[in-house]
């Protein structure tokens, strides 16, 4: 996701709480920045922050 789009998402989201359900790689002027963007609220996070967010989620129950 382009950084410009992330800024627009942040403005649309308006600072509400977000559980960051999915992330996309961040690009600026066509080049990867190494960061990630929440596809819901537009927040930019580092690889480490993304790993912490994903790791804190409860495990999905796949047994039926």
C-alpha cells in the first residue's frame, strides 16, 4: 500500500481504536520502506510492532 493511501485511511478512520486485522507492506514512491500498514485504519508499524500485534492475538480455533 502506498504511504499516501495510508495517510488518507488514517484521516477517514479518525483515530478510533483498531484491532489491526490485516497488514500490507508500505511503499513510498514505489519503493518498499520496510514498514507495514494496517489495511483498516492506515497506521504504520514496524516489522517488530507487527509481530507483537499478531503474536498477542488469541490463537484461532481450527478444530471442529
